[in-house]
């Protein structure tokens, strides 16, 4: 499955637009990661625990979006947008959305 942030596929013709697809992931960081992340934030370092959670949530959201597109008969998703939001103190929500298309 080709996944692009651009609205078109260079050198290819989009034959069918199947519609909007999306995927969501809501993850909570565990308390130990939160504790160590807080310490790293105090000393000015990067929080590897949160960076890993963000990567995991992004991967899940994109995978769900791809599966929805595949079920519609698409072979690509164009115009992809990924948004990040926090929910409460320790929840992270990542959403991915785009347009499912068939190209040749």
C-alpha cells in the first residue's frame, strides 16, 4: 500500500477515488516511563520513552488507515494527514486520514 502526503502520485494516473479513510490509536504511557520521562525533562534531555510511544501510535494509526483502504479495493492513500493530541495527563492520541485511491 502506497501512502503519501501529496494529493497525487507523480508519474501515475489515479483511476478511482474510493473516499476518506482513517485510523486512530490511543495509547497510555505506563507509570515507570512517565517517572523517568519526568526526570529527563528536568535535566533537559530527550524522552526516549515518549518518543517510542509516539512512533508506536503513529504506526498503529497508519496501519488501520491502510487496512480500511485495502478493504475498499484501493492500492494507495493520498493526501495523508497525521495529527497528535494528548488526552488527560498520560494518554496520547494519533489520527491518520487520507483519501483511498486506485492508481495504475
